C-alpha cells in the first residue's frame, strides 16, 4: 500500500494570511469574527438576522493582510473569482513550504490538484442576473462561466504550475474541504499521482448568502453587537454558525517520493471515511449516528483503535442540534473502549469559535489545524466555551490552548444534504 504524508501547508483565514500567522493567533485565543452591519448596500445588510462574519483582513499594510497584488497580476485578478484567488495564494504558500516546484515532465504529470468550494462566486451570479434582467445579452461577460464554475480554482492552479496529474473539484457543502483532502489521498494511494495539491476555498460574503442561511435558521443571531462572542461551539448560549471566508491547502505526497527528495514531513494521512445520513436536507440525525459511521470507517481504514485517538478537531459549528449530535457520536465511538470510562481524557475542540465556518474551505483549514496539533503537540482551544452544555464531559479545550502529546488526531466535517467525512492523521515515524 502506498502511504500518504503531508509535506506542505498554506492558508488564508479570518485571522490572517499565512499558516503561522493564523495558527499563532488561534493558539493565543484571538477571534477573526467582525461585524458586517456597515457593509454596502446597507439596506440589504441591515435587515439580516445575523450580521457577523469571518472576513479575511484586507485593510491596510502589514503582516497577514490580504493584498491580491502580492499573489496575482491585474489580468489574473480580473479573470479569477475571489475564492479562486484565495486558492491560488494558499497553493503558492503550500508549494513553497513543501519546496515542490517541479519542472520535469514526469513530475508535472504526476502532480495533481483536488480543490473545491461549497458555494463559489455568488456575487458574480447575482450581479450578472441583475444586469441581464435589465439590459440583456450584451451585459453578460465572456468571463461569466469561467468565473462561476467551482472547478476553475483547480483549473487555474494546474495552468499556473503546469500540473498535469488528476484535476478534480469536490463540492459537498461544508464537507468539501475534507472530501478534497481525502479523495486526493486516494489518488496517491492508487498510483494516479505522487503529489497532490488538496484543499478548499470559499468567499461568498454577500447579503444573499446570509439571507439564505438566515432563512434556514442556521446562523448565529445572539451576538451581533459583540462579534468575537458570536461563535460559541458546545456552549449553552450558542445560536448558530458564523459565515466565513478563506482557503486552505495541504500538499499530500507519496511517502517514498517525499523521502527521496528529503522533504519535511508534518504528519501521515492514515485514514479517510465518509458516510451519508439519508435523513434530511439540513438537520443531522439527532443521535449522531451518521457522524459515528464516518469516524468509525476512517479509523478502520487507518487500522487505529478509538482509544488511540489523542485529539478530535470537531466539526461543531455552534448550532444547537449539530454540536450535541457530534458529541453523542464521539461518545458512541469511544463507548466500550477500555480505559475510556473517564470521558475527560478525550480531547475535542472546535476551532470555529475563533475563525467561524469557512463552508467549503472548513474541512481543509481544520485539517491544517489538526496536522499542526500533531506537529506542535498543542490542542487548539474552543473559544467562548464558558458553559458547556453537551453531555459527555469531554475535555473540550475551553478558552485556552493546552499542551499535550498528540500522536493521532481526527478531523470531522459534516455538510447539508447529510454528507460526512473524517480524516485521520498521525505522527510520522
Ligand atoms: C457586484 O456589484 C457590486 C455593486 O456594484 C460591486 O460592488 C461588486 O464588486 C460586484 N461584484 C462582482 C463580482 O463583480
Ligand atoms: C469570546 O471569545 C473572544 C475571543 O477570545 C473574546 O474576545 C470574547 O470576549 C469572548 N466572549 C464571551 C462572551 O465569552
Ligand atoms: C453528519 O454529522 C452530523 C452531525 O454530528 C450527524 O448527526 C449526521 O448523522 C452525520 N451525517 C452523516 C452523513 O454521517
């Protein structure tokens, strides 16, 4: 069996541009959530039930700010949606980090891309619809189609670097990032590629997004006046998730290939499991049995027992039902495991308390944080968790990061439509 390891990381999050930047702020307990109530057009933003969001910092100069000119020419900026621009920048960082910039034909042919988005470019669809309704055919840009297709981020990455391996784009709502990383690992394991650029990107900070999720009663509404307090996974006062934007990329590589070129190895991707609820459009099964199934399958694939898991990066978006169901699923997973009678041993945190929900990029950024938990032996905290109200009394890493030896960690992602995936990473030895 070909083994798959992680050799590079890249990220753009509401905490800033760059992996180190985002991680150090996360560990320091900082929040990337801000108010959108003053955005234009105010008429549309002000009527919303939720006016908080995780926005990539764009104002001004300094470290960690998003400046498209740092990454893209003016013509590329015009041709690419924002989610694609984020994907390109995260890829550039990750390839740099992995020291993988191949030129030889066989290397280019064995390097692929698997990167998706949940929603894509809503802004472009919205503007074009309005212009078309008003003035017709001539108002539709020739770039309209390439700017709205989800797979164009993966396409642009391949064009930029000449990668001719598998070129794939997942779109499974909030599970997109995890499925992208998981599917990419299968391409390597099956021999379709030696190196894969894998991840997710999202940028749909548009009032229509908030109107839509608001109408489905998914969003945080209770802390519009205090944005950093608005995302509260597992907390009694949680009321829903916070929409965020960003991108994350991991470079996955076949183990012998990585060793042969002396690449630094962050962790090994040991397992990948996915499942479908077959239940409801937006609600999970309340007992968490779907989530249980994806974790169980991923661990089976990894050949790892539940009791060997040191840390779980939960999907927990801070919706009342979802967080409870996931906690129950984790309890079912651990039930009957010797030595786990005391649930306090199980470390579970949700990094969404700090960055909100990156939708199609969530699974990718959370995979990055899970990998760093292993590489740095640090559990990232669950912010705003002052009154836990989920029943099993896990160590939910409230408010502050904790030091702990992390050899095996899981990352969970669940999405509308009832689709779930779990990734299992371990220390490489
Ligand atoms: C859509 O139109 C708004 C208002 O004119 C503008 O601010 C925004 O940049 C446009 N978005 C795109 C993707 O063209
Ligand atoms: C929530 O967490 C953020 C970031 O640590 C903090 O600024 C805020 O005060 C917290 N709010 C509450 C109500 O706990
Ligand atoms: C997805 O996750 C939710 C949240 O825990 C869970 O209740 C649901 O059953 C899961 N669905 C699938 C398809 O595994």
